[in-house]
C-alpha cells in the first residue's frame, strides 16, 4: 500500500480518503478533500467520530502539518503544501494504523 505521504493532492488521494475514511467506494466528483478545505474539514469531523483528535499547523516557510492522535494515543503526522493535503495524508496514516492495531 502506498504511503500517504507519497500520494499527491488530487483524485488519487481523494479516492483513498473517501474509501478508507468516509467508508464508501463511490466518490462523488465534487468531493475533493485534498484540495478543498471545507471537504477536508469533513474528514477531520469523521476522524473525530472515530475517536481521533486533530491538530493542524503551518510553519513560517508555509508548510502545513497535520496530525491525528488515535485511541491508543499514537500520533500520526503528515505534511503538505496546503492544509487539506496535510489533513488527508495524516488521516490516512491514522486510519491505516488503527486497522493494524485491530489485527
């Protein structure tokens, strides 16, 4: 499985987020969480429902960083050129880790 940090913002990342986080294989053309902050925030809310806390920051160079704390208090961090990209990458890392924790 491709590392979330290796997936660029766009359709591939959007599909992975929709399938693995939102819980369905059908991806509406209008759902673009890796490039649209309103859609990315829906991902944050879905992760909150899954028991994950979220933090999003930006450093002085303009790189965004997002992290989610899972139920076992593990932090899953990702960076991106935009906040939506960082949110999507970190959320994917967190749900994939949670899936491993359950096995």
